[in-house]
C-alpha cells in the first residue's frame, strides 16, 4: 500500500495499532503528509454531513400505485410459466389479442379499500400503450395514467407549447 | 290467430318500450376538462387559463406538477345507452356511454385511435381522470366529472 | 384475540412482521415512511430524477418479494438502502457497458494524477452554512465519475468499511481505497475552486 493510501486509511480508522504508530511517526516528520491528512479529514467531514435532502417528487398515492402495480406484475410473471404449460382450451375463445387481454388484467390496479360498487369498474388499453390506474380516496378521483416516454400522443395543441417555448 | 295477435302485441310493446327509454330524460351529465400540467411558468397564451382553485388543488395533491392550465372544457347530457362524443382538442376526444347499473363507459380517443377504455361507476360522486406524459416532462389530463 | 395493528403508529419492526404475513397496507406504510430516503440514495448515485424514481420503485417491488429473507439483522431502512444501491450499481454498470468504457481504463487514464494535485491548505468549506455546504458538495459530486461518486456515497453516507464497499462494488479493497482517495482529492480541489469563484 502506498503512503497516501495509508494516510487515508488512518483517517478512516482502517489501520491496525502497529500501522497507526508507523503512520503517526511519519506525520510527525513530514509536513506534506500532515497537510494531506488535514485535507482528507476536511473533505470526509464535509461530505459525511452533506447529503442533499431530496424528496421523492411524487405523491404517496401515485408512487404507491406504481409499486403495487410492479408487485402485481412480478407475481403474475412468476405464476405465468405454470399457467402456460397447459392452457385451457377455452382460453382460445377469449379475446384474440391475448397480450391485450393480459394487459387489461395487469393494468387494473387499486390502491386502497374499494367498495363492492367498484367491481363494475374495468379498463382496456391499446396494445402499444403502457398505462396504469389508481384511486385517490382523499381526492375522490380514479386515475388512468398513460406512461409514454416519447409522448407520442399529445392532446394539448402544439400552439400552446410553442407559446411557452417562445416565452422562454 | 290468437298466437299471432299476441306476437304482434309483444313486438309492438318492445318497440314502444325502446322508444320510451331512448327518449327518456338524460341519465347523467358530464363535464370534461382538458388540462395541461407543467412546471414551467405560465405561458403567454390567451387560450390558456389557470385552472380553477378547487380542481387545481385536487390535482396538485395527487400529481407532481406545479402549474395546471385549462386548455378546453366541454359539457354534455348523457342519454342512456347512447354514445356521446366530446372533442377537447384537435387530437383528443372522449366518447362516453352510460351503461346499465349506473356505469359510464369512457373511451379516450387520440389521433382517431381508441387509447383507453374505462368503465367508471356513477354511484359515487368521483371524478375520472385520464392522464399521461407529455413532451418536456409535462403532462396532460382529461378530467371528467359526472352528475 | 390479537389486537389489530394501527399502521400509522406501529413501529417498523411491527410493520415488517405484518408485511411478511402478507399485509399490503403495512407495507404501504413502510414505503411511505422510507420512500424519500430510498429515492435520495438512488438520486445521489444516478443524478437523474426519472431513473432514480424508477429504481426506487423497483427497489420497493424487490423488497416485497424478498421480505421473508429480512431477518432484522440491520434496520429495515438499512436493508432497503442496500437493495436500492445494488439496483443502481447494476444500472450504472449496464450504462457503462453501453458506453464501452471500463473501470480499469478509467483508472489507468487517471494514472495517479491525484498525487500530483496540490494540497488544499485551508478548509474550503469553513464557515459555510449547511444549505450552502450541501449545495456545493452536490455540485462537486456531479463532476465525479460514477465509480468515484459511488465509493464516496457508500463510505460517507452509508458509512461502509472498505471491505463492504469492495463486496458491493465487486472490486478489490485496493481499488476501493484508490477510488476513494481520488474522489476526495478531486472533491477538495473542486470545493476550493467553488470557494474562489464565490470570493471573486
């Protein structure tokens, strides 16, 4: 181990007693080494107490709906191989786009207690769309959110955005 | 002869019932609002207005964007069993049909294609929000309120 | 009869036990309590909001799947943080592969340049208020490579020892030490520059 890394290990408390004595002896006679140790200590201390306190920029309900959807999707993925071994004959009579049918099942996610009247609710999305739904009891709203990284569908007219960009 | 008369009576009754229900008072009313959510400052566009306080507050409690602007708003009666289309922008419209058991079937149509079909219970006074990603980390919302 | 769990006031240990028994509401409460910390760790490593949100979400899904493996040897928050760190490292490695770089190449390119840097003789963060200090550290951290930033995060934020970091990052202790040394020296230099900028 080179001497700089030994100095750092001293700062981090990673040296055994014998090595500590050796490095301290060096520090007593080498000014550069002492300055370097000082700098390492400052940096260590500054970083240790300075983690940026960023908060998740999504509401509790919105974030949880995504987690819940992920859990449901994983559970289905694990169950899928067993089911696919011997598909029931009647499944062939179901919606021909089985991917869409599966998506319908995947995408209907509820976040929170639902009343029996909600059983009537369901949704269906186009095959190339990735959407998920959740329910906010507090704000009394059901949401279907279309996740679209490329934002191919943009119902708000371009002129609205152009105005914004011009303003910028 | 009697059977024939009974059959005619049944057909006429069924037709009469259909006509009666088709022309019955609206089952529900809907108000659809197209909203744009953004973190940008208010665009200088006269067709956009700040979303009303209550709805703004509701959306802001659920979604992350700071500003919500109303792009368009449409209202309509919803006669039972009949599909009603509401055009909210050049590329976006919704089709709503009230089904039996107090359920509305809502279709979100973008660029002429049905993107999402959702059945929504009208039993509770809850809004249905169809939303999605827009370019530049913005978002769009179609807020549907029924009564 | 067992008393029903009050999720809002329950301890993490109680919520974990309930979640292990399949109580999703208990798990949702755990997510709500720790989601900011998990996201913050992902953000520190990825420096990208969307990626950090996705990875934080993935971490919670993984946590639910592996919940039965959690024995309580560490706190739930620590266990969760390890999950998100591993996911971030996997993601960063994937990104690195696509950029066709290698850690070894990077280290060689640097070729011990950290030893040539002049020692910063006065504390570049002295007298700074906490918020300003955080801002500057954050600004400086962005300029480090992911390997150097990660080793700093694991050592200073997670307070891991060299050998733990080596295990997590799948490298030797020597590599951890040299990366940490470089990261600190570079950071000191960046903080010094920021201080000078502020003074001028």
